[in-house]
């Protein structure tokens, strides 16, 4: 059958539904049927499922002309989704199309929630379309005979690729695809992505690096010739949607706080918005903030009981599914949510979105705005609720950004050895692997295009010897090598522990919260529960709970009637202003420095700007502001580059390090999106900093690396790395295994590597990742170059200024010191029991 | 750092051990030998020489005091038998002191293996008015030496400075040892103003209370 005949089958199906295929859908069908790989750039709710599922079915029809009477077994396509919650919706849509065309094709879901028996059934007899997550796909690669299962694949579709791209799950995906390219010769790879700044790069990462390096490595090996990027296409849906941004401006500016991240002061002002619209999603930036808002709305407006709900990643699945269903059938007035509701699922009844606190990125803000009002032609409305005064500037900037359609990049990971090690053990657990055959596949991925022979050998040694040389009497045991040179895992325990750990790439050190009487409530981070003693109470998932005992990574709790202010908090989720947002923000400030005050937000801020200008200034584009003052905490030195949190983190560390070379000194560092603080117990001569040219870009890389060694940033990155590479066993939320004598924490490991094996690739990776993903070294360079052209304005103030206030009150801090511990301890006191 | 308790003299050592002068006894808690090998056996690639360093420090500390007796206050071995046992066995032959092990919760290695090496095993040890145990234990009229907790304290200073240190944690009738082993964590305690705290810092023992 010709392609045009095939697509006309789909056309007529669309017609029976009273729809007309979008041009981008038809374009995708044809490209797919021509055997192309590609990336489809289309927003949620635009019909992207039918853009790619349709040609998969058509291809099946083409390959099996008597498809109506005889069903050919074997899996045809895998649909990857980053969130389990999305799979049901995709299944329904896909199944409907397959059934209406009488193909007899089946659609199945396989995620962490799929039952054992269902999984076993699937393995024996795969559905035609399997909807799954990156982790579950990895688990399939960890089972024997996976090559036979996947032989018949015609397509892998990676949905919401932009979400996976900037994460290690994206690397997992790259590696899985590198294997499937060999075992599934018919396979095409397609990604679906929302609009981001680096769409072309997103396409390259998905399809693999097709540069000369990888080709030369491939040459003398038997790897299948996969054309990758060469035979690929980028299709843009180009569906524009109007978005209206409204700021919630405090009625009384005098009482609006200078700092804070909760925004509860404006709670009353959202009530009319909730009442006016059918269903509202209230987006918060962190899970703790989500918990608190839910709690407070109910406290102040008990009439909403039963009409509002909460949705975040740590709440158990049943509750989340219930909430999603309730949104669909319009039985909820409002849902307080985190990014767990950012993606996918179409919620037609949602009319209004409220964003609490700065969204930090334009892409994220637009995505959230797009969650509302799926009726074509009508604009999406998003209300922005600032949590402190300075965020009103952000609101003003956001409006400009939305108009200008500025988009950020998602930065892909490079050389993630932790994920590679996990992957190699995965292959060893299933059918075993020959390094000669796998290396070219890995080298052809985007992530590992730069891997050297030495680094590859290091990884092989790591999984077989647990070190880089054979040690006497060593009992290290993970991966073995047989006489033919095949790498395999022989111990059942190693295999089981590995399978359990595959899912931990997204959640490390999580503790389950359960009732003593049974019943799972959700998961929270170990660091929070670790601080509590039995009998302590806390609020989680909207309930007050008392900790009874902590056992085997599970916190057993009971309901409590005690009042407590101890609301669950989570470490993750602090985001930083993107460089695009930062630039727009600086322009807003310039207009403020000129006293234009030409937007409602800036007008509202008049009092605060006046106050700022009492002792200091509102810096314009050509000024770099430094404020110093003394409080009872010590000597504050606050710098304002307005470059976003991550750049400030790097610049703060760099500057502190360079100052500490001049004389022994100890700093505590804090930063937000506007600036950073170096707090010390001794005064700092800013003139000295200026005279010594400490903002220089000379030796930048070197100094930055050294400053990183003296702070704790890399230590935090190491947590993930230790878990993913299998050095820390956390078990898995739903299955606890006995690892009592194997419990250690990544902190301890970090120290051990620092002291005994600093050249360990995984240890070094922690620093590299901090560089590439946290600090955005490139941005730092640009920022310093900009500062070099600015006039430095040093203001010695009597007291904290409005700009400095949110920074100096931040409790999440780094430290850097060039003093001897013994000298420091003399000026310190013991923390005593209260 | 020397401390007097019940008219006896105790040397608090930078390694986390204590030398009891009157008894010529070296007291050491929570060495956790074999922990590194145990992790490696289960596929976690902790650098193997971390284990060697542990035994090396033990040897150096013993050489410094040349005690007649060495008493381990529990958790000498982290888990089941592994290759680090061999190293320990040859170490016991090298040292001249009488070795006593007060059992801890991690000590699961069969007692006869210790006895074959001439190591004396006890559930607790009473010497004069001193009670030596692994778990902190209160008993009237006795001063208790114990381990198990791996104590640490938090220090704070101006400019929002805080730091954590391993320490000897002494209350009126008890002294909890820091963990001797190098691959062990610490548990942060909050002392009251009556407690005496000696932290391990830069290779020294410093009194901070």
C-alpha cells in the first residue's frame, strides 16, 4: 500500500470523529512512513499522541495487509513518558484508534505501579504498544532475552523529551536507545518536546551524536549502521496560544514583607479568583510550600473543605489519581500543586492558573499557563502571586518575557559515569555483554561522545575489580568476566539489588510514611525525618502525624490531634533565574533606576524603592552595587550582579576564595536570584577587593575549581552519583530489603574518596556536574565581563536595605574558610540543648 | 589531654582512644573492622586501602602507649567474617598486650575464633568503680565507659558559622567514646552545660565546654 493510501485511512477516521488533522500531524505521519527519525515540537493538548501513534498503526497495516483477520504478535512500539500519571490518558487514545481501525492491536502499560503478574504476562506476550517510563525500560533491558523481545520494534516515541533532556533520566534514555538501535533494526526514534531554546540540540541528543569521532570508533565493529540525525526531521506544530499574565498586587504595600517565599500574606486575594472560576490550579514551587498553602487555605476558609485538594510527587499514587480524576469531572474548585501537574494530562475544566512565587524560567511559566483553558481561540490566564516585594519586579519582567517569547535551554548531561556504570551492570545482569560490542554504541550517544578509552576501561575495572588494580585477598564482587570475555552477573543478590536500585535515579534517600496500622501515605526525604524523635509531630499530605518509630527506611506514624508548626520540607526544587529572565529583570531595574515606574508592579513598589534609595541605590545597567553593614550576626557584604541564583553561587564562592587568599578569614555564603552575601565575623575592606581586581576573569577556571573544593556544593551532587552508581543502597520505596550492615551515607563516602581516592571518576564527576549544571561556568564568565565594564558603587549602610533583606535572612548557606580549624574553634561555642 | 575520674588518670588521645594509666589499659570503641570489605563484597567499591589505614592507626596508637591491656568497647568487627579478619589475626600476634573485647551489637563473629587468638570476650567489664560496656549503661556507684553512639557536637560562632566534630562526651557518671574507625559516621548530640566535651580537631583533643 502506498503512503498516501495509508494516510487516507487515518484521514477518514478523523472525519468520523468530526476532526481534521493538523498540518503538523500529517507531516509527521508522512515523515514516519518514509522511515525518518525526528523530533516533534508540539505543546500539550495539541493532538501529539495522534501525530505519532497514527503512523505506527499505519506502518503495521502496511506490513500486514490482512491485518483485520490475522494479528501478528510482537511489540511494535514503545511510548516513553516521564510521569506515570500520563500513561492512562495515552493508552485510552491509542487503544481507541487501534480498535476503530479493527487492527486487533493491544496497548499495555508497564511502570513501577504495574503488578508482578501483569509484568510476567507482558514479558511472555508483549502488547503491540507498550507505554512505560525510562526506568521501567531499563528494567526490561535487565531481563534475559530482551533482544528477542524488542526485535520487532518499529518505533520508540519519547514523550515530553524536554523534561528528560536536562536530567540523568535523559542519559538513561540515550543509553537504552543506543542498545535498541542494534537489536531493533526496523526502529525509528521520535521525540516530542515543548518549546525550548535548544530544540536542534534536543534532537541531536535523542538521536545520538553522528560526528566523525564516533564514526571512527564504529568503523571496525559490527554495529548496525544507524543513520541517526542524518535521516531525521524537526517538525514544529506552530500552534500559537495567547497568554494573559495578571499580577496579584498587594492591597497594602506597607505591610507586604521584604522577604519570604510562602506568599501567605496574599491568601485572601486569591479567594475571589477561586470563586470566579470553575477549577483553578494553584502552582507552588516546592512540595513544602504546597503543603503549607493547602493547610492555610483550609484554616482560613473552612468552607472549601472537600472542594480543594493537593497534588505533589510525594503523595501516594491512589490519592494523586483520585485528584486527577476529580479535576476532570469538575468536582474540585481548586488544586494546590507542584510541578507534578506541569505535564501532560489534559484538564479541560481548568479555567485559571495561579502561580505562587517566581517561576524562575519563562518556559516553565508558559507551560503552567498552558494548563488552563484548552478551548481554542481563548487565551490562557495565569495570575502571578509574588511572595515578597522584590518578586513584583519579576512579575513585571515576566510579562515582557511572555510577549517577547524568550525561551531557555535545557542543558544535557555529558559523561555521566554513574549512569553508565548503572547501565553496564544492567546489561551484565540480563544477557551479559562484550565491551568491544557495546563501546561503539556508547560512544555514539551524545552524552558519551567524548569518552576516552581510558575512561571506558576505568568503568569496566570499577564494576569488575572495584578499583583500578587487582588487590590481594580482595573479595569485591559485582560483575564477573567469563573465559570468552563476556561480562556478567552471577550472584542473585547482586542482580536483585541492582534491579531495585534502577528506579532510584529520581529519588534518593526517600523514606516511606506509613500508618502503624498499615496504609501508605507517601514518601519524604530522609533528612527531614532524620531530625525527629519518636513522639514528635509533623504535617504531611494535609494531616498532622506523630512519629512512632523509624524502621528500615519507613517512618511509622499515627494521626495526632496536637497542633504543630512542623510542616514537611523538601531539599530539592530550588530553582534559579535563567539567564534570559535575568537579563529582562535587569532591564526592568534600569527603568526603575530611571524612576520611570511605568508598570503597575513597579508603581506598587514605589515605597520600597524609596526606602532602598535612602541609604543605597537602585543600580542601573552600568552600575554594580555592593552594600556593607554590621548587625549582631556579624559583618555583611552584599553584592548585586542580578544574574540568577546559580551564577551567584559560583561568583560568591569565587570571590570568597580569592579574598581568603589575602588573609585568613571565614565566610558564610548566601545567595538568591538578585545577589549574594559574604558574611564574616570580621570586617572586610571592600576597597581592598576592588584594588586587587578580584572580579577578574583571569585564572577563572582554576580559582573556581579551588573554591569548589573548599565549599560543600559538590558534596550534594555526589549524593545522586553515589546512589546511581550503586555505592549507596537505599532499597526501593515499595520493597525493602535487608541491608542493615550495608547502610552508609553518601556524605561519609564523599569524605572517604576525598581522603583516599581523589582521582576516582565518580568523585570528580560531582565537581564537573556542579560546574556544568549548577554554576553554568559560561554564564559566570559573561557576568564577570559585564561587571568589568560597570562602575562599582560601594555603599556603607547603617542597616539592612530592602534589596539585601531576602538574602541575609536566607538560612541555606555555604561556607568557605582559609583559617585553621583550631583557630576557628577558639571563637566558637558549643550548641547546647535548649 | 588528661582527665581525672574517681582518682584515676586517663589520657584522651587524638585517635579517639583513651589510655588508662593506673591499669596500663588502652580503651577503644567502635573500630568497625571489616566494614570496607563487607561493602566491597556486596559490590560497593569503597577504596580498599581505607581498611588498611584503620589497622595502621590502631598499631600506631598501641605503639605510642605500649599498654599491658587493650580493651575494645564493642563493634570491633562490623559484620561477618571477611578478609580483614586475617589482617586482624596477624595484628593480635604482633601485639604483646592482653586483648579484651566487650561485645557490641555488631559483633557477630563466633566467640571461639576470638578465643583461638587469645582474645578475652566479655559482655561487660568491671574494674574498681568503673563499668566498661558497649551500650551506654547507668549503674549506681559506677562510672561507665562506653561506645555505640559515635558522638559528635555542633559548634557555632558569629557570622552564622557552624561546624561538627567527633568528640569524647563526658557526663557526670559516663564517658562516651568517639568511633575509632575511619569509615564510620557521627551522631550529633546536644550537651547540657554540665557536660564536658572534648572534640577531635586537626590531630588534637580540645576541651570546648
